[in-house]
């Protein structure tokens, strides 16, 4: 019995040792599996993981350059940057977004407008991008958010540079605005290969100078090679390519002159372009009404956008650049010069004006604006009194083709090439054009009314101003320019953009003098704009005009009571001064202003008085926000 | 107490140390201090905490080593009972952390009763088999299976599949060394393989996700897959010789998650490379081998079963942790034995090694 137990024990121990061997083998197998795996990872795939580790920790962080500033000719700031804080949300990290927004609403004020704007921006951006909810946070808001940061996943308070336009409405159509980069902008950037420079940039110039000079204003994005941890937090900077700030723009434009002009418009809508006839520099460019460009910087909300877009006053239309109007009688000095140059008239040639003109073999009467007629009218008088009959006849003698060709020499019917995008070219009609556009022959009657700037002929105030400037300087077409100089933000070095002569035309100085004298007398007793020229210590050469209102957008829901007013003629005035040595040339358009002499010419006079004499009309408001850049 | 008295007590306590095992453990702990220091971003507080844990665990090791095996065996049933009660308590009153009920609040602190079971279950089984040493029959294995199933199921429903499997494995090792027939083992293996699809259906979504993530970490690079991706990058980029101590970019730049605890192996492999990893594995193997040697020479059935199970269990934890960190096993919350920061696991392991030493030294004493 004893030995059996012992034998059993021996057997059992042998059995146990056997199991221990299996256990040890098991351990070795496990160890071998691990070694295999580790050899695979650390030797076979080492390079692969080495690369991954490098990419993991080194990231290129773009450093966004400061956008260039925009100044007027006297150093008043028109577009500036200021730093502030925005509340931004990374939707992918936020978890329950609705709950988060509600929570934020309890901490700081979140208006429905913010939410609408957020919703729209969110639709435009990707899940992992940060979307701003509220910008320009107050110090208290920043503090509250910082204190509650730990329970607000995906919420960031970011320091940002904001764009501000102190001139507000007044220069909205000149300066334009920047806005958040959208899909279309991205596509454009990709196509032009500029995407790398926009890494980290959130905004881009959308219209106006901000758009046209985007490349200059934006600057070059710098990069920091950062070592980061998995949370993307920077640990240290490995290398650095500093950004170079965008260049500043210095304009020809004088913001005070601009304000004088705006003020002179009173309650009227319209446009004005004033140009230095010796350089093409744009001294003032008014489009009334305007809009507040600051609304667009961080995304305009749909309600305000709708209001702006559907307003009967069309504040979003850049009138000097894109508004097209018949030139009316302002075309007369050009045609008069054409008559002299083409040898169709001599200054002394006179007609007897019965108050109307009829084509041979027709009883239809093309009426003069003065029913009883102007009596005996020569070239000088035709301009001073704006005699229609004289030009009806002249137009027939000149013919539409010669008229077209001559006016084209002043750049009419074509884009001036000013430094803004989306300029309209207007329309200078010709037989060829009519056949092409309307598949119809040109009728003689159309030539007749073309003589007084009616019919198909359409110009923009910009075009008219540039043509007037050419008339003023005796034959040089300067490309209109808003920007006078580009200043390097670092070195403060100014690079002046030289005036660009688009072309030079030769006109007989005698003919020029005739026309100019007639235009001077327009503002003298007996002229159509005598009131606007009263007591001017310098000579103004000008020409009034009226343009018939062609039509009003069909189907627009305009107030019926306002329509009558909107059918009044547009008032026009082109002028330059001082007449003998012009320093400023302009075109004024007053929508529904009635007559050029009544509403448009006084605006021009106010602009001349300020520009030439420094005389400011009483009541021009002193606006906050302009500060001279004291550097 | 005068000085000689203290000396006598210390000498007495040290008499129950297994010299070789002690040296191996101390070397390993020294490595762990270096690794935790690096992984914590050279945090003094973490280092102090780790050293405190080591000191406490070493003290416990010495205490346990001085308890004779037959006393240890008697602790089996009460510890097992307490463990079961606590597991039930957890199921009823436990705190829910990260979606599972594993913690039992005890006033100021809270404990994870499943930790206790890691020791209590093998102890209980070894005691049980010792009691029936002479008359071991198949039905006794049946009883043992029930003893395993109770904690296994309670932990499974917490839910904590990883721990449940590891505890189940430790129970199985006892049965294995007690001589469970190969036929049954094979039968269980086949049955287990067949029931896999059923088990899959019973898994919680997060558990399935973990398994799926294992096969394709990129399917969830910022969620579950993140841990695996980052730890494999750390290991792989370590290469043959590593990036050097304190120089692992994945580690120092906070890409490796849970890097002082469950994922410390990623830190170690990144900084010390394949060479360091193999040395570490050799160290672990030596400890396991020493344990198996002690098991071979153990004087009683209880000691044999317990010593072998502790040794095998030890290496199982190493395999599961390294497998998880290197991306061949699903992510389960298992620390790397004696390397990871964490007091509970350290104490549990040292209790085990204390028992091994007790079995090694008390046997010699019996002989002399």
C-alpha cells in the first residue's frame, strides 16, 4: 500500500515535470511570437515607422503675414488691421454641437445672427476646420471662455487680426472688402498655383482694391517647422521662415475730397470720378449709396445681405465702374472737336436753329430741348447753350461710322483699365455693332439722336471722366489709377507706380482751344451751368448733360410712389479746372437729378473748390475714424 | 530593540529571499524606474510615486516570503470568498468608469476586486487540489471548473473581457499542472473554437470594435486605432538600437497614450530598440524560468501548482501586454508586469513572487 502510494507519487511527479516542460515550451513559444513581431516592426519595417514618427512630430505651421494697409494720398488710413479675439469651434471635436452652442449661449451673448452666420460658414467648411462663431470678443468674454475652457470641447479662443474700414460706406466701392476664403476662392488659388501662400490665411480680397491688389496686400506666408505633440501643441520651433507682411497701398485718392463730393450729392444717388489729368490718378470716386464693407469681413448674415441686394437704391452697384448711362449732351464737346478735326465744320460755321431738325424727305421733327430754338448757332454757342439742333445736323454730316471712330479715340465704349476688376465697357454703337447685335441695319434716325448722346450710346462715369481728362490735357489718355504707390511695410520704401500713358492722340491745338473756351463759357453768364460757375476765382471748363432713364428693372417690387421720381432724367456734368492748366477732371452723374446744371454741376464746383482752393463747403460732417498715419 | 535584535529580524526576514529571483527582480525594477521616468516626461512626482510603489511592494514580498506555504494554502478559501463577495458587490454597487462597472468605492479610495481574484483564484484551486491530492478524480476538475467560472462570469459581465480571460487562464493553468487530461484540453479547445462565432455575437460593441481595430487600425485612426498606430510607430521607429533613453520622440512628444502604464513597452522599445527589447524579454524569461525551477523543486502539491501557475501567469501577462502594444492582440487594460507604473498590479505581482520565494526557501529549510 505504502509503495503504491509512493509509486503513484513518483508517477505524478514525472507527469508534473512533463507538464512543466510543456509550460516552459508554451512560454518560449509566446516569447518567440513577440520576438518575431518586434523584429518585423523594428528591423523589417523600421524605415516605414521612422518616417511616420518624423511626420508625426514635425509639422509645418504657416505664419500668416499681416495684410498691407491702405492709405489715402495724405496718409489717412482707409483699411487697417486690429487684433482681437474670436470664438471658434472645431465641429469634429465638439461632440454634441447643439448642447455646446447652448452652453456657450449661457456663458456669453450669442445672438441668432451669430448662429445664422455660424451655420452658413459651417456649410462652407470641413468638419475639422475651425469655424468662427463670434468675433471681436470683449475682455470679459475672453475671460469667461478661458475659465470654462475645460468643459467646452472643440472651442477655441483665437487671437486674430481683423480688417477694419474706417471710411465705411463712403469708400466701399473703392476699397472693397476682404471675406472668408470660400470654395470658389480656393479653386482660383489652386488654378493660379497660389495655394501654398494661403496656408493659414482665412480671408482674401473679394472686391475693390482689396481684390485687385490681393497679391500685393496679402504678403508672403512664413512657415515654422514645429515639433509638436500628438495634441498638435507646439513643443519647440525647429526652423523658421518669417512671413513678409503685405505691402501698403497709397492711393491718389484724397479722402477729404471724397467726403466733400459725397456731401455735395446731398440725398441724391449717383457717381463721381475725379481724375488728375496729368497722371490719371483717381482723386475721388464716389458711388452713392454705398454699404458698410465691415459687414462682409466675417460673413454677412443673410437678412442684411438680402436687404442690401433688394434695395431699390442698389447700394451694391458700383456706379462709377459699372453703372452705364447715355452720355447725353456731355458728348457735345467731343463731337465739336471731331467736327473741327474732321473738317466738317469751321468754328464760324453757323446754323439757324428753328427749335427742331428734320431729315431730308421726312416730316419727323427731332426737337431741341429749347422749343423756340437758339437762333443763330455756331460751334461755340452750340456748346455753351447745348444746342441740340446743331448736333443733330452735325451727326448726320459725320455719319455713325466716323462718329464711332472719333469718340473711340477718347476711350469711350471701352474699359478704361482702371485698377479695379469688373469694369463695364459701356457701348459705342456702330453699323457693324448693330448688325451683329440686332441683325438690323442702322437707321439714319439713330445717327441723329446719337449726336446728342442718346440712343444706344452708353458710358460709365469712369469712362467719361477719363475721356474728359484726355480733353483737359490735350490728347493723352492716362490709364486711370487708384493706387499711387506701394510701400514696403518693413523697409517703409515707397515704390511709386508711374503714370501709364495708354495712348496719345494729336489734335490741333487751335481746335482744342476753341472747344475749351466754349466749355469755359458754359459756366459763364449765358451758359447752361452759369450758377455753378458763379464767383469761381479760376476758370472751369465743363459741359452739362441729361440722360433719359431707359427703364426700370422689370418685376422688381418697387414702391409705386417712388417710381415717378425714378423716371426723372439723370443729370450729368463733365468738367476740368483750372481750364488753362487743368489739375482735375471729373464726371458727375446724379441719378434722377433732372438737369445737369441743377444738380450735377454744383457737385463738381464743390469738388473743385476743395481740391483747388482747400475750401470746404459748410456742413461737411467731421467723421470719426480717419486718423493720419503719423509715421 | 537594540541593534543586534534588529539585525536578527532583518537576517531572519532575508533568509526567505530567493537570491537569484531577487536579483532578477531588482534588475527589472531598475529598468522600470528608468522607463517610467522617461515615459512620464521626466516627472519627479511620477518617479517618487513609482519608487514608493516599489518599496511597498518589496516590503510585501518580504512579508509574504516569510509565510510558510501551508499557511498560504489556508488563505485560499477565505481570500476567494472575499473576492467573490466583492465581485458581487461591484456588480450591485460598483462605480462605472469608462462604461464598465469595475470599481468598488471604499470611502476614500476604490478598489478593483478583480485584482484580488488574480491571486485568490489560483490559491483557492491549488488549496482545493492539495486537499484531494490522493484521490483526485475527474469530478474534482468539474468542481474546479465551477470555481473558475464564478469569478470569470462576474468579471465578464462588468464587462471586462480581458481580465476575465486572464483570470480564466490562471485557473486553467492550475488545472493543467494538476494533470487535466489532454483529451479534455483538446476537447475544450475544439469546443472553444466552435463557439467563437457565438461568442462574437455576445461581445459588446466596444469589444468587437477593439478586435476589428486590431486588424485594421486605420479604420479608426483617432479613436481605438490611435493607440495601436502610435504605439507601433513608436516601436518600429525605435529600430535595432533605439533612439536612446529620454530621446524617444513618440514618447517625449506625447504621442504614445497611457505611456507610463499600459503602453510603457512602446516607450521602452522606442528608446532601447530591438536590442533592449530582447534583453528585457530575456530578463522576463529568466524570471519565469526561475519560477518554473522553483515549481519543479516544490515540496507539496499546493506549492507545485501555485509556483508553476504564478510563473506561467507572469509570462502570460507579459505576452498579452506586449502583444497588445505591438498590435497583435486587442487592446485590453493589462499593465506590463513590474514595468508599468501602478501600485495595485505591482503589489499583486510581488505577492506572487513572495509566494514563490516562500516555496523555494521553506522547502530548503525542511530539508535541513
